[in-house]
C-alpha cells in the first residue's frame, strides 16, 4: 500500500501541477478558484507522499467485487462518451442519454418510466436555471 500511495501521490501531483499551469492562462478573475483547488490538491499529494514514508496509518486490504468493478468501468466509459458527445449532440440530448444510462447502471432494478421522469425534471430545472435565470446558454447540438 505504501508503494501505491507513493505512485498515486506523484501521479496526482503531476496532474494538479499541469492543471495549475493551465489555470495561469485564465483571466485573473477566473483563475482564482482553479488555482486554489490545484494548490490544495498538490498539498494533499505532498501529505500522502510523506505519510507513505512515515507509515503511521494502519493499512487494511481493499477488495472490490467483480460486479462493482464492471460498473465502475462502465461509468468511466459513460462519462468519457458524455463529454465527447456534448459538442455534437448538445447539452440536453447528451445529458438525457447519460443520466438515463448512468442511473440504470447504478440501479438496474429501476423502472424506465422513473428514470425518464427524473431525467426530464432535472434537465428542465438545469436548462431553465442556466438559460433563463443565469443567462448562460448551454451547448446546442444536432437535436437540441
């Protein structure tokens, strides 16, 4: 576990450092929050790296069931697909498809009608909140 913590902390530190340098190119007002988050992330990585040498925590074995691992991998794939389809299909269509698929993966016993109702309600609330109240238009694509 100590080796895993060392590798993870170094890899995550690199990701946070890269994100911090990307945030340097943002306008001053927009860069404050990403800089804060990446700085906190880097500090936590340094703490994890130091803890891996000290060995002060009691380490427990971690196992994951095969079904849960499959669900995790499917969820990661769905997120990547969702992010890549927003520019093409638009926010509403991509989000609707993603929400339905993700809710089904997490709870396969759910009825399609319930999933559809939740998807429609959440999308309407988000679209109205951003589009009308905040005047921030969400990406439009082929369909909506």
